[in-house]
């Protein structure tokens, strides 16, 4: 948030000396409130701002400053009321719009005042924080191109601020997957005509090489500006891992841990890197540390379960998957993993139930099985387990790769629509069906048409015009 603002008192009543003195006193109380606030004396600061607005009910900056103090105290309702008062007194108060949106998000009502950052930017094009905040919103919504544009502007205004480069790196990294997948399936309809030159596959998905390189550049710049920045090292390591550079990734994760010894996510990623090199014991050591630091982190148990399974400890793997699903009952990937683990011990019905649960939650289980084992014969060679016909039917496309691609398209469309990265129209293109058909399909995967978003309402309206 910005600094508290001195501002100027209202001059509407300044026609006589008494009112001038009254407003001078209001300004003094506002100044005193700022001093108290900087010293952490919140109660005295609020009392001073109270006096300021009592003497001058049109003193926008005093309302804003009092709102800032309420904000820092966690009294978000009163903070929002004061930001609204400040805006009413001065409809061009950019900082008040910016902070009101911030506080709505902290209050858990992020759906309110959605345009406040944009209004702040229109009123004050040099307000760096508003660009950064709007970029963060776009990043969470899956609008990665919009996030990148906002971080571009924030960096232009404050080129020495490492956090902006780190955030833009995240946006590039996320964008790399979207671009690569859409390019791969040739459905980049409605997106910018920016096609990655090279698409690579490593680890958990497809990525655009160009975007990953841009992310590495941003994370590296953030580190150059702030060498003790553990989050940037973690992010840099993650991109190196996605590029298949596990040695660099391990080094980056190690640096992040050196800088932040209780960094659970860094230990988790370090475990994944060792796991990819079949160093299962070292991976397990790092997963155990992760769990000791963050016992409620589902992904830690999920990855540890994979390592246990690869070491032949099926019971331990299933126990970890059980913990994951107790923490997150809709974790589709873990239903699939537990289903595969049940196959190892020939618990056919349990395996079938879990695999269907994963599929019902939108996971492309055929694609995943194909990536892991390719064929039922390969699975049998690796595990010594012969798949029953009904389970083989769930995991192996009966019509070859065309059926596999169709399932994958659907899973990707649901994934990217759920996180807001693509519209229903583009999702339908990805699946290869009409947009109306996709709307009805949404209901089968927990995306109710009764909870219409603004985006979907607009699409419905446009569709009705064309019918």
C-alpha cells in the first residue's frame, strides 16, 4: 500500500476566517494522525483522524488515512467504509480505489469492486501498485497475457523492483503451458497470434520453450536485484526442471533452502527433482522434511506416495494417498495414483472405483496411463500384474490414439476453463464440439450453468442473437 497522504482540506467554506482556522486545525489533526500511525500508535492515530473529519467532513485524505489504519488493524469493514467516503469526497482519488480493492480481497469478497484497479490506473497512470495488483488478479484468473502486460508497465515504472520480475516470470511460466497445449492441438482461436517456436514435453505437461526462457530471464533479473530472494530461486529451479535441466534445478532449490531453512515448497521440489533421477531415498528424505514443515500440504504426501510405490512399498503409498484425499477429497490425480497402487495388489474393485473417480473429476486417465506405461503389456512387464478386461477398458483407448487425444482434449478444456484461462467457446474448440454442447457437458463435471459468470452470461447473450 501507499504511504498515508497529507492532502489538502476542503476550501468550500473558506469565505470567512473562522472556517479557515477550522480547516487548518483539521489538517493539523491529519498530520498528527499520520505521525501516530507511523509510530504504530493506531488508537491515537484514529482519534486524530476522527477530529480531522469532524472539523472538515469533506477531507478525503483523512478518511483514506483512517481507512489505512483500520486496514492494518484487520478491521476491513471500517476500512472499506472509509475508502468509500474518501472516493465520495474525491471521485478522482486513485489510491483509494486501489486500496479498496485490496481490502475487499483480504476480507474474502474479491468479487466486489472488480474495476477498482483499472479505475485507479485511468486516474493515475503512474500508480505502479495498481498495475501490479491488477496483474496479480489476472494471474490468479488465468489471464496470463493480461498479467504480463500489467507487470510490463509496473517494471517500466519501477525497473529496480525485483518482485515485479518474479511475478512476471510466473505469468510467463503459466502462459507457456497454455500456449504449447493450444498450439499442439491447433485450436488457438481467439488468442493472440503468438505461437511458440518450439514446444517441449517434460515432467507434468507441455510447455512453450520461448515462454520458459522469458521466465528464466525474469527470475534471474529478480535474483540479480535481490540476491537473497528464495522465492525467485525456487521459481528458477522449477523452470529449469521443466526444461529437463535437473542439475540446475537441484542447485536452485538448494540455494532457496540455504536462504530460507524452513522453505517447505523448496524441499518438496527438491524431492521431485531427485525422484526424476530415480534417487528415491534422497527424494523421500526431502518429502519427509516437507511434511514435517507443512503437515497439511497434500502434494507432499502425493509425491511421497509415488516414491514409495516406485520402491515397491505399496501399502505406504496407499496410506499417503489416503491422507491426501482426507485433506482434498477432489484431488483427481491422487484418485488415479491410488487406483494404480490398488492394481499392484490386485484390489480390482478398489482400483476401478478410484480410476472412475479420477475420470469423473476431469482427469485424462488414458493419456496419463499412456504417458506412464504406453501399453498394457509394458505395465505387466513392469509390475507383473495382468489387467482385467474392464480396467484395461478404462485405461487403454480401444480405438487407438484418436480416442486418447479426444479424452485429453476434454480434460484440458475442463482444466483451462475452470481456472479461467479460456472461454467456453475456445474450450469447445479444444474438445471438437459445439459451444452449446460444451455448456451441457459442463454439468457432468460440476460446472453448473446455474452459477453463471459474467463471461458465460455474455456468451449466452451472443449465442441467442445468432440463433
